[in-house]
């Protein structure tokens, strides 16, 4: 079955179906993380005491990870721009860099997590660590999900470029929208958990 | 690809690089605010303002929201309304907990 409106816009929405679909999905993602941010506020306002994130967590590592994710957002958008410029080899380079930077983020996160567990700090230790592990854990899963989709478009999915370049470019743009949301969530998670 | 189209993409790419620079600078600002050891309300307010500016830059430029179709704005306005309502819920709860205050 052929999927309708992958290349041209649907007349009533003015959008391709993929574009509208990914934005509806991102809206649901905002509500998912919104529920967790609301839980954070509730725990913090309702708690008798609240620790300073920086005394428990590693600010330099989280700052490094912020820079890594911001850079990966730039390489992601450059991957899309390369396709718009008809330059497939540049696309492969930028998309590869985006996947690599996602991997670097996860490695840094792994070191952070293992240092916490090594010091006996677990989600069950207190409510601060519970919400820290929940929020950063869910965010980490999103990084893995984004990397999986990007890897598909870097590898086997890229065959579509030769058959239908406009559709492929649109798909990469939609994958990028998800990746930028993952970056956007981290931009708020970083000060909320580590600095305030 | 037309020359106009190529020039358009070049313009986009220049904007991406400027946004990249701004995001890196604002990350330094976020960390600098923390090391200033301001009072809690001032630090929280400032950090959230900087994060909102950074988030808006990502949404407007990297996610192309600056030139998107109306339907997407409609979806996002609804999302923002419910997102803010969700964040206000705990605050409203704490008000009803202490009716005398």
C-alpha cells in the first residue's frame, strides 16, 4: 500500500502526513515530560528538605553533555541541509557525527550513573535521586531511540535517497525534529536537576 | 536545484551557525549563574529564563517553527496550554493545603 502525502502537502492541512504525525507525537512527548516536571515540582515543594543538585551530581560532566547534545543538534540539521543541497556524502558525514555524539552522551551518562551506584546512591535513596534517575533515565531512552532511527536512515533506510530523494529528505527532517526535542528536554533538565 | 533554492539553504545554514554560537554562550551563562550563588528565587528565575531562550532558539530555528504551517501552531498552542496547566497543578495543591495562609 502506498502511503499518501509523503512528498506533496495534503490540501486541507497544508502539510505532509509525516510532518503532522511527528508534531502530534512530539506534542504527546511534551506532555509525558511535563508530567515528570510537574512531579518534580510537587516533590520539591512538598518535601521538608531538598538537596542541592550540585552537591550530589557532577556539574562539569553534565555541562559537557549539554555541549555534546547542542552540537549533535547542529550536525543533525546540517545533515538535512546537505540533502537539500543534493550532497549525499556530506549527509552521511553529518548523520554519522550525530549518531556518534549521541553515543558520547550515553558514555558520559554511564560514567555519571556508575559513580552514583558506586557511592551507594540509587533511586531508592531519596526522592531527589528517584526523580533524577527517572527523568534522566527516560531522557536517555529517548537518546537511544533517536540514535536507532538515525542509524536506520544512515544505513539501510538511505536506499530511499536514490528512489525518492524528496521523501527521504522529509523523513530525515522528521527524525531531526525528534532529535531536537531530545536536546530541548535536556536544556531544561540540566539546570533543573543539577544547578537549582 | 535552482539558484534561489541554494541561496535559501545557505541563509539557513548561516542562521544555524549563529544559533549554535548563541546556545554555547548561553550554556556558559547558565553555569555562570550557578557559580554566582544568588538567592534561590533569583537563581531559579534566571536559570529558567535562560533555558527558555535556549529552548526557543532550538524550536524556532532547528525545528523550523519560525516558518511553519498554521495547523502546527494550533497543535502547539494547545500543548503549551496543557503543559503549563500541568506544571501549575502542584502549586494549586499547595495553596489548598493551607487555606489559612
